[in-house]
DNA sequence: CCTCCACAGGAAGCGCAGGAGT
DNA sequence: ACTCCTGCGCTTCCTGTGGAGG
C-alpha cells in the first residue's frame, strides 16, 4: 500500500489517460457489434419487404410470420430492429396500441427466459422461477387475449431455440393465432443457420415460414462503404487512412462478407494504433489487428478444449514426425497414465483427432502405405509454441510438458 | 491377381447428467 | 421430491479399404 498521495497520483494518471486517451475514437458506440446505424446501407430491398410485411400491425391486424435467413453479419438483426423502431414511432404518432418485443434466444438461454421476455413486453409479472413453461406461457397468452393486444415478436437466433430445447414454445407461438381470437401474435424469426428449417417441426415451419427472406453476404465494395459510414460516426477526422479502411473491407470481405467482423477489425485496429501512441490508424495496424484477432480466437479455441482433447493434441506434438494414428495413440497412453487420467479407446481417440481436424487445429489425411496399412497422417496446423503456451495453463497438462 | 496390414469409420448400446413433467 | 426423457461422451463390435509385397 502506498501513501495517500501515491494513490491519488495513480488514480489521477489513469483518469488523465482516459480523458485525453482517445485521440482516434470520438464515439465507440457505432463500433459495437449490436449497434444499429440510423441508415442501413444496401438493405433497402429487405427493409422494404419487412416493413410491408409488418405494416398490417398498424391496422390492428395480425401480420404474416417471417423468417430472415443469412450468415452472421449480413444485417438481419439490424434490419429487424430498425423496422421495429420505426414501427413503434409510427404507432405512437397515430396513437395505435401495439406491443413489440425483441429477444435474442441464445442470450436468453432457455425457452422459459424467452417467455419471461415476452411477459415483460406485454406487461405481465411472472416469477423468474417456479412456474412450468406452459403455465408461464398461458399467462402471457391470457394477457394478450384479455387486452386484445397486437403483439409482434422478433426472435433472434431462433435456431438456438429449435436446437437446444423441445421446440414446444415455437409450436405454441405459431399456433397462437388460431387460439387467440382477440389479439394475436406475429413472429419475425432470425436464423444464421441455413439448415435450421430441416430440424423444425413441419407444422411450425409452415406457419413460421409464411414469408422468407435471405440476406446475402456483403461484397467487398459494400463493406467498404459501410465502414466509411462507421468511420465518420466513430473516428475523429483524419484518424484513419483511406487505405486502412479499404484493407479492412478487403480482409473481412474475402472471408464471408461479414460486416460485424469488419467493424470489429476496425475497432481492434484503433486500439492497436492507440496503444502504439499513434494518432492515426494505418494499414499495418489493420494487419496487426487481424493477427491479434485470429490469435485470440485460436487461444480461446485451445483453452476451452476438453482435457482429453488437449492430451491428444499434446500427443500429436510429442509424436512429431511419425504421426500416424497408432503412434499418436501410444504417446497418448503414456501421457494419460502419467497425469493419472483414465485412457480412452483407440476408436474414441481417432474420433477426437477427426474433431480437431474439423476445428482446423490439425490436418488429418488418410494415407495408405500398402502392405504397412492404412492410417491418418496427422500434422499440427497452428503454431506449436502457442499451443504449448496455452496448454501449459492447464494445471493437469502442465505436469507433463 | 490376391493378401493382408493398420487402421477408418458406421452401428448399437451403455452410463451419466441435466432438464421437464408430475 | 420423484421419475421419465433426452443428449452426450464413450465403448464394443463390426465391416470396409488402398495399395506394397508376395
């Protein structure tokens, strides 16, 4: 513990840095992943279509259910939120009672918590635990029909609801307009997963998919203009070069046309430049930021690997060149007995090697050596030092490195 | 051409944890 | 509080297979 004066000095210097710190960023908000820009570029067609679909709400009618499809960062959520905001304003202007709800199913986590969100929007108090899902839902439904509410719900990441639960809630929601004679529920579903339809109950699908809309990825040129807009809002004038913005768009666009990643890259680049004490983001900052983001992703992927997968990855490293499934398994047997973990069968280890292959951490190709059998040839695809670094953080693994 | 190595990878079933229904 | 159900990680058992060497 330092003296009172020391403490004040430290606090003072932190605050001074914070106050004058951002010479580059004037407003971080437009760089946040969930930011909805006032004008959404290159989505006129989708915005128009969604607006037309939900418009009947203002005539106190139920509107068609819609499914919005598209990969991450293609503007689905932003489109939905933008239309929802405008709808709310219009309803206020004409004093039309509407009830709107936006909820993210993945963040909510369970069907029950999605229902809690719905309950809050229609103004019912529901205990956050204690009720069965059915009871909670019927209270929401009762409120809707008692007050003749016209309820529009946006279910973001709806695929999560279909994958990680019984799907009862979706079934109830899609059926509701048959049951609720006064009032009604209209749905906008948003999904990143294009195969989401296949795992849906056909009855739910036919109701939910009354209208469908696909959001294409942004082109590099579109990303470039989107980024320029964000730069205007978030950066101080002249704090980023034209070339840097272009590079940012090109790098993000060459992957999947993911605007969210492109904006992320922009934000991290600004942090990189700021940490270097520069007043302007240049192309090399973008490159550093990209590397940093990729490395962070890799570290995270390694960190959350199950113990057995970590041991197997370590076995791949330790068996070096003779990396056939057999020799890796022998190494694995040695390692796992040394750390005192129960050993898996060769079949399972082979499966885990395939999983690591799919994650892009190793490459495993089947190779036939004729008389000498047929096996996977395995090699590490990422930096050995980085892997060892991360694995050492696991106390159990650290014992054998 | 046939054999046979050293596995690949599918199918079925088991035990367990966690979540839903009662 | 209790059963029932489901999904998951895993094992067991199995059939399939490319090609060097006979």
